[in-house]
C-alpha cells in the first residue's frame, strides 16, 4: 500500500477501514437499524473502490460521508379542531452539500425518527449524484400523521412546522420536497407559510402547484422513472415490458404513476396495496380501475379494500403484521415494483418472487428490500434495479423544477417527460458501465453505489476538509 494512505494505526487494508467506520456508525447512532442498513449496503460496494483509490481512505472520506453536515430537530406545537394543543417533533437532516444545495423530501408519518431520516438522507446523497444534476442530499419530516386530520388541522401543523424550518432552508441552501404523507396539499401550506415569513417568492420547495411554480410531470416522475429504468434493464437482455404481468405495492403517488406508465408500455399490473391489505385483480388494473384508485386515495382518502367492493373479481387480502412475508409478493408474475415503504420485501418475500418467475425488480420506494432479500435477487441473477437508481426520477424532475424556477420559465409536459426519460437512460447506462468497470457486470447495486459515491467523494476532496 502506498505511503500516506493509512488512516488509523493498525488499519492496513480497505476492508479493515470499512469495518472500523461501520462499527463507529453503530456506536455513534445506536438503535437506528435503517441507517446502519443503508450504510452497510453502500460500504459493501465500496470495497471495490478503495483499493483503486487510496486517497479516499487517507482523507477519511467514509468517516465524513456518514456524518450529517447538520441535524435540526425542533418542537412543532399546533391546535386541533377541538381546540386542544398538540405537540409533534420536526426534523431536517442536511447530509451532504458537496455537489449542490441539500435536496430531499419531507415525510409526515408516525414512524418518523432520526434513524429513518438519516437512512433516507444518506441514500438521497447518492441518488441525487446519479441524476447528473447539481444537488446535495437531505431529508426531513415529522412524526405527525395527516391521516384522519381535517384540511385546517393539516394547514395549522404545516404552518407551525415551516415557522421553524424556514430559517434553515432556501433555494440555494436546502430545497425540500414531498414524500410519504406530504403531497400537493401539504406543499401548498408549507410554501404559503415560507412566503409569508420570508416575504419572497422563490423555488424553495418542489412539488408545487402548476399555477404557482410547479413542473409538469413532477407528480408522475418517480413512478414513470422507475418504469423507464425497468425498461432499460429489460433492453439490456433484448426484452421489453410488453405483455408482462407486474406486481405493484402501495397505492400512493409512486404506485399510481408506475401503473399508468406500465399501461402505456403494454404491461399488465395486477396489484395495489395499503397498510390494511393487498388487492389482487387477476383481470389487470386498466385505466378505468386506475382512475378509481386515484379518486379513492387522492380525493376520498379512503382504504384500498373499497376496490374489491367495487370490482367483484378482485381479491382483498388483509395485512397480517405477525407474518414475516406479504401475500402480494407470492403471486405469479414477471416484474415487481415495490413502491410502498422501506424493508417491505423480506428474504422470504424475495424467495417467493424468484420461485414464482419474477425476472425484474425495480424499486420505486426507498430501500424496500432487506439486505438478505437484495442478496437473494443478486444471487439469482435477475434484473434488480436498486432504489437509489430506479426511483431517482422523482428527484431528477424536482431538479428540473428548480431549473425552471431559476430561469422563470415553464417547459411543456412532453419536454419534461423527454428530459426525465433521457435522465433515466443515462442513470442506467452509468450504473451498468460502472458495475462492469469494477468487475461485477450486471450488478446494478454496485454500479449505483459506486457511481453515486465517486462524484460526491471527488467533490469533497476538491473542496478540502470541510
């Protein structure tokens, strides 16, 4: 090993350095398993890199990249419709700004805590790097649950949340967006409060309404992009989505537009789900049925079981939290699009998918597969698109929204969709070629992790010890 590449006395090899940093992550961030999992997945790929780039080790890039540049945690008091005082906790993790302002969503869900947001922010750093756009990584949110709340309650919460967040964000500093529990309604309330506090109309949030600075295709972008990525994976084996049976989990924004684009490309989606259970429609979810799901979820804010009441051939399977697997992933199909939440595919689910003939897994949600499930997919040699690559279309189109805001212009739907499609093709090519370059052809997990890391790490080296 070249002189000057050792980081700590006694560490003689890149593998030892990685394990040392991994142990430090666990010690400094106890009881945050999702964050540990996200770091481990990236680090496993970086073993291939450190041997070729000792400068990353000597400059302790791994130690630095796992440590957020800033963690903001604050109280969010608000008053419900009964006049009672409610208290929630707000967060913003500003993880890394080496290649641009922090960029990443806000999640409103009871499960939100520091560990989950750190995992999401860490993933976001590499995902944003892959988009080719100048965006750093961040993530935020609250343990507030918008389900069952009135519009006025959601507005009062959002205004209180933004009253504190506003002092930490800005169009050239940190640009939040939506995530689970934060859709167009919430972005509107957040933006309105930011504008009132700062007395400025700027592109400080993405996912805005079309008539006040939003971008066409932004709501559809994560789902569309995930399907474009799956299409590119299939092209690498001279195949297509035409006629493929597809499993889609979730019934929110990502799932809805994944189904729409699958229909555009001639595939047959047969499932949707929510936290209460799974719908399996053997006849396929066509455009009329998709319109019903959009109305049910986006307007009525109802539960997916109502689908089976409306379409009698559909089967509803309630969720059993005691089971370590989901019936959704035990249906015969060609492709799977996990689009609900983290770790929804366990090792048993992965084994069921492989057994039932699934050849493509494209992740629409963030880290929806456990490490064990990911290993099973890779060992089986199926086409596996990891989240940080496959679902990067959402943040890519957020970046396009930022560009339109900065230039005070608005692109057509076709222009944005074309740019999104080209970005997803470029992401796939980058992951595919990087995997080959580092000796693991076809392993897009390694390709995505390494390609995303290299751009950020090189920028960190260029900018000195900051």
